[in-house]
C-alpha cells in the first residue's frame, strides 16, 4: 500500500481530492538559493522552512507541504558566485499565480512560510494582489517561521540580533537536519561593522539591504553574519522545535483573528 505523505508532490491526484474533503491548509515553503558563508549549503533558506512545515503537518495532521519556492529575492547577495534569484516583479507574479492556482484546486489557507527575510515585503504584496481574485473563503498570506517566537527564543537564536545569516542558529538547524549540508571545518565567524546610530531603527535595514543590491557582499568578506563555529546539532533541534511551535501558534492566532476581528 502506498504510504501517506505530507508532501503535496508525493500524493496522487486522488489522494489530494480525498484530503480536500476534510482539510484545506497548504504550506508553501519559501526560501532562497544563495551563499551561506564558506561552510553551509546554498539551499539553507529552503531546507529549514520545508523541514519546519513538514513537522507542523505531521504534528497537526491537517495540512500538506507544497514544493518549495527556491528561487526568490537574493539581490542583496549580488557579487557572490552563488546568488541565483528572480526579479522582484517575477517573484511576485509567481507567488500571486500560485496562490490563485492552489485556491482554485480547493485549498482555503495558502500559507507562504518564509525562511528568507528579504522576501518578506514582496510576499505580502503578492498575496494582496491575489486577494481580489481568490475564490470565496480562500486566503493566501505569508509569515516568517520565526515570527511567533517568544522574545527570549528570538534573542537566543539570533544572539541578540548579531547572528543573522550563516551563523550559529542556521548552521545548528542544518546540522540537526542533515550534517552533510555543513562543512564545519570551514565554519567561520564574521560580524558586520555596524556603526553606532542614534535611532537603531529597522528603517536602517530597509534602506541598506532591501533598497541596495549587493549590500551583503559589500559589508562582509565571507558572507557570514554571525559565529558559525558555535553551531551544534543539539541546539539546532531545539531551534527547529521552536520554529514548529512558532508556526502552530501563529496559525492559531491568525485563524482566531479571521474569525473574530471582522465586523462587516
């Protein structure tokens, strides 16, 4: 007998039709294909949200995981050899058309589960573009798998905001997922030389990174933003589980908001 799978692509058409009779949630992992320092696989930002989505679906039993979006927005990494990405316009068109396609099939909740921060704004705008053409009752929306972390979890995983790319957090999760994806002999430490600022505002990030192709290339020598030498599989397992609970809690809160907030 064919075993059940939470991966959409591993199901038959008949199995998906049967699934949609009782469930309607689909997670679409969204990542990137870009450099992750000299030590980590360039698919890091794809592998992590896909694994978190897989665990969520196994635990909750009410959703499937679509094939991931691997080519997205990596223009801040332009200059590195491994920066394989789409234009903003093309990426948004792909997200918009996929949302509509999944909704036409019968999915009511199309969740673009993001693992690459640079995609954040474009994902939201693409879902907004799709909204007016969606079938009644269907919604597409994005969030980052870390958006539901507690402040304590977020602080630990990002080392107080100092570990953001190819550092201890991401490398630890990769080690827990598949140690063959990491070359720990090349693990390094690099922290961008951020100046002291008056505001410490997120607007600085928007101006320097989102509005500036090649910004990560210009501010780092290795592409690492953190301390990858501190990574362990044990930490990674804790971080993956925190990501799973983050997604579960976010989905609970989002559904409650849909139900209770609208007055007309």
